[in-house]
C-alpha cells in the first residue's frame, strides 16, 4: 500500500474519475447527490492540478482511496479559513477495511499538521446519510454547523481540532461562532 499525492500525470484524472463515480454510486442510491458522483474527467484533471489530492494505491497502482484538501486561499475554499477535506472516497472493492480512515489520518498527520501546520481541519457531509457523520466523529471530528446548500440534503460541517490554542486564535468569526456552540449529536 502506498500513500501519494497525485501530480496530474497522464491517466490519473481518468482513474480518479472512475473511483469517484464508483464510490459515490451508493450515495446516489440513497438519493444523496454529491457532485463527485457525476464529475467529468476534465474537471477532475483541473482539480488535481489546483487542489492537493492524495491516494492510497495497491501494489499494481490501482486506486484504493482518495482525499482532497481544499485550501482556504485556493479557488475552492471550504466554509472556514481552514483546510477542508473533500472527495473522500474508497473504491467499492476495498470498502469496509478501514482505508478511508487510514487515508484521512495520513492526510491530517502528514499534510495538514506537518506541512500546513493548520490548527484544525474541516469537512462536510450529508446530514441525512445513515453513517458518514458518525464515521467522521469516530476520527475525532465534531459536528459544528448544519446548512442547506443543496435541495436534496443538508450539509453537516465537522471540524477536527489539532491545536486548540491556535484554533481559538484563528481570525475567522464564523468558525469561532460555530466552535463555541457545537451541534448536539444524537
């Protein structure tokens, strides 16, 4: 198993597009429509160039799982002035073996903490999804806000604090407001 950042080399966008479509098909079946479920290869190619995108691969270089990091200064920032995880997906052939948790942990430890030195990281998921929010909470994320961005689902924003002292100093009034009053989770 290898953890790498995609470079945009030939073929990577097609492989990642196939992984995203396959992984998000289960969400489509739940009537939860994430953009990654139907994203086109051209958009994926641009995403790889503009957004740090990490993958786990097997010995034959097949994609197992992926996570992208939307940067607050990039062209597609998250809701806070923090790195925001997106396009979290596992190849259906490899699901239920902990690969999503593994790649999220690697991205946080080796990129968010070590390279970016960020005090926290965020992600969003469908509030209506039967298990995703709980899976992220098991990794230490807390549900801080819920917004309606799409007609078919509400978006639950979750944050993982990596350095509490620095997170409390972050110059982001929305982040400070939601951090002070996290959502009560069932």
